[in-house]
C-alpha cells in the first residue's frame, strides 16, 4: 500500500469502519512510514480533543431542571392538546360512531339556546348537580381517553380547583352513561367541553353552563 | 392533579426520562448555549406531551425524540438564532462560556487541556453550522453516522463528506494558530 492510497482511508480507519484486511494493510504501512504515521497521529489527536471538548463543554443542567421541565410539559402540553382537539373538531371514525346527549340527572332544566346548536344547562351556586353524559357507540372501544374541560367557576365533585380532568375509559357497544357531578363555585359559567379520543380520532362535545 | 392525570404524567415520565440526558446534550449542541438549550428542551417536551400515545408505540424513542428536537429547531431556527445572537454578543469571545474542566491531573496539564478546549471552541465557531453540527455529534457526542442520518434526515454519504471537510478545516485553523502541526 502506498501513501497515496492511505490518505482517503484514514478517516474510516480511525472511525473503525475499515474492513479487517484494509485495516491490517494500513497498519502495516503506517508502521513503516513516518509521514503517514504523523498524519494518523494528528488526526487521532484531533479526535481525542473533540471527544474531550464534548465532555467538557455541555454544562450540567440544574439539579431540578428535568423535574421542572417535565412538570411544565405536562401542564402546557395538556393545554396544547386541548386546543388541538378543539380545533380538530369532529372527524373520523369516532365521530361517525358516536353521539352524545347531556341529560340532567338529579337536576334537569330544559336547555336554553345561548349559541345555536349548543345545548345549555342551568346550575345553582354551591349545589351539587349530576349530569349524565350519554354516549352511543356503534362498536366497543378500548383505551379511549375522556377529557372534560370546565368553565370558570365550575368544578367536578372531588376535584376541587381543577379545570381539566382526563381519564382512560372503554366504551361498550350501544349506550354508555357517565354520571358527572358538578358544583358551581362562582357565578361565571361558560362552556364545558368533553373530548373523547380514540387512537387518532377525537370528538369534542360542547355544553353551555349557566349559573344562577 | 387527578389520579388519571397523574397516571398520564407518570407514563410520560417513564418513557421520556431515560432519554433526557441525550436530549439535553443535543439541545445544547443545536442551540449553542445553556439558556436557549433549555428553552429548546422545554419546547420539545411540551410539544411531545400530547403525543404520549405515539411515544408508547415507538421502538426507539431516543432517536424519535432527537429527530423531533432537530426538526423543531430547524423549523424555529430564526427564533432561536435571534436569541443566540443576543447571547453571543453578551458572551464576547468564543470559549468564554467554558468555565472549567474536570481536573484530575496536575495543574499544568489541566491548564493545557483547558487551553486546547478553548482553541477548539474558537475553531469550531468558525465552521459552517452544518459542518459544526456533524463534527460535534459524531466526534464529540459519539453518534454514529447512521444515527445522525436518523436525526437530521441527511444521507450518510453527505454526512461523511461534511465530516471530512469539517475536520480538515479544523486542522487548518488549529495549524494556523500553532496548536496543531500542518503536516
């Protein structure tokens, strides 16, 4: 092997990507050629320097940085997820397979139409009221995700202070009833969103909540 | 946080946490400084949180996460670049952000090591962005070329060519400042 043939192979040699026969041939040449040996040594020093540079130049994150980042991702990521679902709207197999009715349980009032097409209910302050979310599914669904986004001043009983609650659920074929006990804590009200997600499909249901 | 939210958060943590060190180092290599690296890192975690279902099905989540980070950085490079310009102007000379190295040899040797690292830092700053990235990922971070291809989408042949030219340019710069012999 000659010096001319060695040069293009030095990178592969030092990166450990040369075949055994070529590697042996190159090593034999370098052992007897001072010029090529100095080139290989210089390339090796550069690699050693870059490896050391890599070890020295990335500052360690603060002790709690990962924990804080994960917590913030959960908080902001969930909000982003909610926005994406709402913007996605109704589509796909889930939309085709399901329908939802929101029916007053303990208390029911005839819906007032605040926005055309969006049902509404009226609640009294500090009085727990149960509403049944009724899903009709054309087929059984496993591992669906249900998320309820609450308007200001409305809480789910047992989840004080939370505006968003998510849980995994499975739906049977036919009617599925989810009782949801709500408490109005301030006279604000607004829109309650219930988003059902299964695989890549999602469907968001809207309900106007009025508080008196 | 409800038990359901807690479960989702716990699943996300369990899937992502083993890859955080690698992801953090990549964010630093892309952004070039700690404040912007932390922003990039945070942005990517927030972006993937709603995709927990996708993450569960990924065979190699580490590579997938790195690819998302790289693409996010490329898509938003103007924003990060704007931030970086401010920081560089505040930093002054290349190498200034290297505060110390782990010293386990004698002080003279450690001092030489620090000098070499700072010269290398200055030399790297003279490379184009694509050359600097490939040499940092391959030679400093230990990525294999096919792993860099997975992250960046650039073919191995192109990466190999960039790596060769980047190293040659580094040697040229280091030779000029007397750190390395020209050979």
